[in-house]
């Protein structure tokens, strides 16, 4: 093999080796490292913690076709397809939801993708960005009854680009060109060029950080997304517990209906005896039987509602609908009853004041006001002429023999000043006016959002107070209904009360029992949702929830971006 063939083949082979040296899996691992690094560096600003950001979706426990057959929670393996239903407590359900919730997993992946985009956007700002390409071609042309023409070319080039805050761009480049027809070493054409180019705007787009503005917003919004993701965990926790207790409420209503049917059977049996003895009219027996049949119809409907709500809960936490599980009834409801109501420790006015520091939507609205004002400045800057200065140095190679060496004594230096100023400024005028309109809209949207938050917090605070009072009233209502039903049953046996009196007492007792459960669940879930919205829930990675004494506010974000705090703070 001739020397020139070896040169070309080594060049092409080296390029191929470079392209194959990194596998897609290695690129994926590098992407993970970039994303994790981005999250770690921004997370303390948003949350004040360096807890690793977990994006993993663990598929363990899935069988053929992606069917989940078992889950492991707190060291306990819960079989989902066992003949006997597996008991699932609220904390265990939340831990499963954090691992399997499709919505939360989507949010994780969204934050992960945003971290990758931010890491990529900052590369040319933090350090010089490596770019370039490698192009190589080898071909053999054979004409019919004519000459053969073998040839090969290789044109690798590389650049390093560094951007600066005030709009300047520095680019270092190296280009190499090789060509041969394989006819001999003397026919190998080789050249190289080393360049350095610096461009700096002097008027439009210069000196005020306009060049960095898109990356600045991307970085800030990513910090907001971390805070929003953490809040979404709290909201998911309150949603899981809310639906868990709603399923228990439906189950308790089902149990109350069954107990009511048993009482109605006793009433019907006693009424038949009294009718046969001639002490009561047949109408009372028919009424008692009709009430029992109506209760059986309600029981069928309640069973359907219970199983439907249980299936919806399975989907919420990411379990297959076919999972054979049951919730912790009646112990979970009994525990809520023993705990009862507790003081919140906040007035309505204080809750509104704290809400101004805890709502992620307010972060977005306040930053939109700042961005709109900044866009007005950028639009005004567009009226300036485009005046750029460019400095360039080009150094050629030594030639075919020593093309890898540069001839610095033969370099070329170029200084260039360019001016571009269109006389028609209609587009700039319209863009400036639109930017002012958007700024006014952003300010109005912020005021509307703040008023909406105030209204929402006050309504939820009043709802929480109402649910607390309603629960206390319902407890007294159940006591009276139980005493009334017992008294009516005793008086019926003694002939002092009719079947209608007993049936009405039984219906009122059923309504009171259902009302008590509904009031208890409503109070607990309203409190959880209120605390979650206020940032006063702490959710551990294992799914345990605790109430915070003070809300998690975005004061760390406000220290870095002061304009996102409430007005006057």
C-alpha cells in the first residue's frame, strides 16, 4: 500500500473510530449527568436542599406484557392478584403513588427535559463550546473502456465558541483539507487554516445583557419548575389521601346501608307479628316491606359506587384496575374520629398573607411583569443602529508536507466595522408599541391573579371552618338519631308507636350516620387540601405526610430574583 493511501485511510479510519467510540448508551449517561448537575446547582435556590432529584421509573414487579403483579412497600410485599384482597393503608398508597403515578412521572420527565435544555443552552456561556464536523469521501470511478479515477477527500474542522454577557462572541477555528487521486505522494493536496474571530456589537444589543436574556429566563423558569414540582408532590399527596378517604366514606355508607337493612328486617318482622295479632294495620306492614325493598335497591347502587371509586383510586396511584386490594376500613375512619378536629393556628388574613409567598402561579405572573418590562427595553434598543466591530486573525498551514504546522509569520489580520441602519422603522415602532401593550396586560394579569388567590384562600378557609362546625353538629345529630331510633323501637313493642315512627327514625339514623362520615371526611380532606395549597405539608420520599408549623415559601427564590416577591417586600 502506498504512503498516500495510508494517509487517507488512516484519516478516514480515525474519523470512523471517533464516531464509533461513543455509544448511544454512553451519550444517554452523559445526558443524565448533565441533567442531575443542572438540578443540583439550581435546587438549593428553589428548595434549600441538595436532595438528589429522582427521575427513575422502577418497572420492577411487572410481569409479561407490563402487568404489575406485586408492589413492595416498607419491606412488605403486597400481592395484587392474590385470591384474598390485600390491605393497603393510606401511607402505603401514597408511597406507591409516588413511584407509579403517571402524572407525577410525567412531571419528573418534564423537569428532566428542561434540565437538559438548560444545560445545553449554557454550554457556550460557561465555557467554550466545541463544534465542527468531519466530512470524508472515497470513491472509484471506472469509465467503460476508459481510465480509472480513484479519489478521496477528508475535511475535518473544529470550532470553539465563547459567548459573553455584553453580546460579544469569540470563535476559534481549525480546518484541515486532504485530497488525493492515489497516483502518488506528490499528488496529495493538504492545507490547514487556523482562525480566531471576535465580534462585538457597540450599539444595538450591546452592554446591557440583552444577549444573555433568553438563557436568563430559561434558568429562572427552571428554578420555578423545581419549586412547582415540589408543590405538585404536596398536591398529589393531598389528592391521594382525599380520594383514599372518599373511598372509605363510600364503603362506610355501604356498611351503614347493610346495617339499616338488618334493622328494617327486624322492624318488618315485628310489624308482621303485630298485624297478625290485629294490633296494627296491614298498611304498616306494606310500608315496612316497601322501605326494606328501597333499601336493597340503594344497597345495590352503593356497592357499584364503592367499586367504581375503588377502581378510580387504583388508577390514581398507578395500580392496574384488576388489582385485588382493599383499604383500611374501618380502622382508618376510626382513627380520624379519635383525632377529631384541631385548630389550624392561622387566621384568614394571615392565610392570605402567606399565600402571596407560596403560590407557584404568582411566581410566573410576577416574572411575566418583569419580562414584559424587559421586552420594552429590548424593543427600544432595536431603534439603534447595528454597529459591530469584528477582529479576525487567520493563520495558514505550512503546506502539503507540514500541513499540521501553522505559519504564524504569514498570518492575516483583519479589522472590520459594519453599520446597518434601515431607514424604515415601522416594524420597530409596531414592536415597541406591542411590547408596551403586553407590559400593561401583564400588570393587569398579576393584579387579577393576586385577587384570585386571595379569594380562593378565603373561600377555602371559610369552607374549612364550616366543615369543622358541621362535623361537631353531625356528632350530636347521630347521638340524637340513635336514641330516637331505640326509643321508637321500644315503644313499637309496647304498642305506643307505629311502624311509620320506627321507619322514620331508622331513615333519620341512616342519614345522620352518613352525614357524620361525610362531615368527618370533608373536614379532613379540606384541611389537607388547604395545607397543601399553603405549602404547609411535608411529604417524605416514602409517602409519609406531616403538617409543617410554617409554610414552605419561595424566599430563597426571591433572594435571587427579588421581583417575584409580594409588592412592598
